[in-house]
C-alpha cells in the first residue's frame, strides 16, 4: 500500500501529539509546549519536550525525536501501517485501500473486531455478576489483584450453550462462527420425518476468560481456563481471519512498549505466568498460545529485542520446550540475533517462585540465563553417555548437525568453531605442566605466539615434560599445512576467526613458520586483511617467494575446486584442517605419556588408556590422509 505525503501530513495535523503521548506518559504544560520525563531513557528531571504546533517531540537527554507515527512505531512497537491505521481511526480518517478486495477484507476485519469487542464486554460483565462468583474466588485464591484483573481484562463465560449467542445475536450466527465464538455442529439430527440443522452453540462455557490482543491492543481471540474439573484445562479460540496462534504472542501489546524501557523481553509458558510476572513488576513478558514457539513468533520477538530470554519451567517438559525452541531458532540466526535461556527451579513456575521468594529470586534466575550455544552444548553432552569412542563420535555428529542447520554463513562458521573448541577441550585437553582444562573450568589457554627482541613472531615453546612434535615433520602434515596457508592467503578474512588455534601451532619448517607469523601479526594490526597487503608486508625473500608460489592456480589447497565457493564452506574446511593439525602433536604426546605409564605399571587400566589413545591417533591419521587427498582421486 502506498500512502501519499498529503495523506500523512493530514494525519499528523489531525493528531494532538501531547494527547497521544499523554495516554501513557505523564506530561505537563510548559508555555507553548509540554514536557515529560523521557520514556526512552531513565531520568528524574524532564528533558523530553512535545510541540503540538510543529507536531514533533524531542529529548535533549538521549536525542529521541519524531512525530506521531514515529511515537507509535518506536514507543508502542507497532509496524508502520498498523501505526497509521490506529492514528487514522482516532482522527476519523479512512486509510486508502490499494484495491477493492483489500477494502472488502478490511471491512470484514472491522466487523470481526466489533464482534470481539462486544464479546469482551459481555465476559467482563459476567465476571462481575452472581454467576461469576466462582471465577472471582479463583482469582482471589491465585492472589490476582483488582488492578491486575482490570488491566488484563479478565472475564467469565457462563456455563450455558447459548447465553453469549443470545447477547450478541445482532451480529448474526455466521459472523459469530467466523470469529470463533460459536461452534457450528456438523451433520443434522432427526425431527420426525424431516431433518433440521443442529443449532450452533457457545464455544466457551464455564470458563475464566482472558482476551488475547494484537499489537494495537485490539481483542482478536480468547483463552479460557476451566473452573473445577474438565478438559481441556485451557481452551483457545480457533484460527480466524483475525487470529493465527502461530503468529501471535500473548501480552505483546503491553510487553512491546515495556521492553523499550527494560531492553529485554521474557518468554514464559502460559497466560498465568505472564500475569504473575506483570503483577510482580515484570511488564515485559509474553507467552506463546498453547504451542511450541514458532519461527514467526521468534521473528516477532527479534523486532523488540535482539536476544529474548526464554524462561521455562525446570521440569522435563519445560526443558524439552526450551530445546525445541533452540532448534527452531538455529536456521534463523543472524549476526546479533539469538536467544538465551533462564531455567526456573525444578517444580516451580514463575508464580510459585514469586510467591515463595519474591521478585529478587526471579531477577536472579534471569541474570543466570545461558546463551544459545551454551544451552545446546550442555544438552548434547548430557543427552547420552560419552564413554566409548563411538559415543564420542556420535556427539561430534550431533554438534555438526546443529551448526550445519544455521543458514547464515558467518554465524554457522562461528558455531562450528565454538563446538569444535569445546569438543576438543573435553576429549583432547593438553596433559602438560599447566594442567589446561576445558573452557569454563578455570584452566589455562593454549600457549600463544610471542615476539622476539627484533619484533618477529615466534611460535610457542613445547609444553614442559611432553614429547610434542612440531607440525610439518611428515609428508602428509607438511602438505596439509601448506594447503591451509594457501587457503588463508586466498581468503585472508579467515585468519582472524582461526587465529587462536593457529597461534598454538608449532611449525618445524622455518619459512612456513615465518609466513604464518606474518599472517597473524597482520590480522592483529588490521581489522580487514587483504592478500596484496600480506604480500607487501612479506617483502622480498624466501618467505615471499613461497607465498607467491602458494597462490598459483595449480597449487594444492583445501578442496581446490571450491576456490570460488561460499565463505561458509571455506571457513568450515579451514576449521577442520586446523583442528586436525593441532590434534596431531597433542595425540602424539598423549600416546607417549600413556605408553610410559603402561610400561611403568602393566595394569589393565593403563593398557586400556593406551589403546584408547592409539585408536584416536589412528582415526586422526585417517582423517589427515583424507584431507590431503584430492577429491577427484588424482
């Protein structure tokens, strides 16, 4: 839909900006303008001004600036067209429809919105009636205050097949059925010798009712909780022209503006969790509607914050829901956008935790939220035993499947690298005097390259007390190392992502060692590294000549026919090659140490350990041979 500048100017002119902002922010008259404490950042002295004559607001503290439409998109979190429609409705203007069919759909939606608003009024009135006594008692038992009850629009559906239908009969059965408020039975029932159609009846009966609103605060569906025994415990409206449960989040109309104050959004499992959090001061919570979190809902969350917090129960069902959400998000990941996971104590939901320990306990749970990569890693290492080589290989396969499901090449490469680091740290930790431990357990990192007195980069010394060999002794290792360096010369943007494992390599060939040192030095000095710049730094000499030779088209490099492949594939090939190179000396040293222990003590345990490392070394050697074998078999 294209809106003319004339229409938008007229819309702004008909909108009182101070009145619009004053609906949610306390404003004060200040001469010809209005002022308020800025809603976009925390302040005690008002620096936020509103000029009705010019039609804009401005904050002298944080620089927030805009008109009525900008206020609706930035503060309320509405999409542009939704903001325009809401302002136009208030101003008594009709938004131009692009074609007759769209106009007809808009008219039908308007009618359904009227139906839902009338149904909401009916349910609220019933809650305050004599029939609503049991529902009111339930709310009191749950500790829901009168203010919370009004804010969330609690209502009650009488236990009757036709009370709502009668109250809203002016809209007609077809529209009430389309809105999901009535059920139309299938088939017919006998009536003497003829047949007549069975009567439609109220969908919600004997339930505590909650309105489900869209981003603009309009009622689009309902959720009903049974009072007493019965199934289902919660019943939602069916999908309608207004409501798609896979695209809607409960409480998004209130949580979206709240998230602009807190910079976060909390995703919990159900309605009552959201309401309990809101009553305790956590206004930025939403919930899916009886289904697992969908791709559409994840994208909607990312429009509010880059890293939403998923806070599910600590029981098995809650943790399964968390992993399903993680797997659903992986293909969608992009730079800066992810999920994190807060786990509630076992056996408690947000309401239980808040009742027992107060808001501070909830804050503590949120503060300990795990990143997506941490949650996936912890889930996979706990998913099955890791005692045998086959079980360890299965873990590696599962981790690779997770990273491969990510579509964005840079994010995919970083996840693959992160999983590889954790995997290697878990199973191939260095057995040296520094007693290096896996990441996150307080161990020391691998030795790094250092400069000598002349400023040249030198490889790290071998760990004391080990038999670690330098890279480049055997023909296969030499060939793989040359292939890696050739690929890095062709794709110098890959030096930085692999800098840490590359820096830990010990290289026997002095020319290749100097070449790698120059690459690492260049990547440390510059954010962007180019092949020509690398060659310029090398100057003339043996190292320069070796590098130029590596850049020849006929020089073997990692998967040579992929020299123009996508960056993600290049990153994964390099990561695998660097890992294999780094593992060689480590496995060699581990095997020497295991053999030494076995020769000192011929125990079954020492023999088993020696054989385990032999098997790992054999697997490594096979993988090394595969990497340096051209894929066409030549």
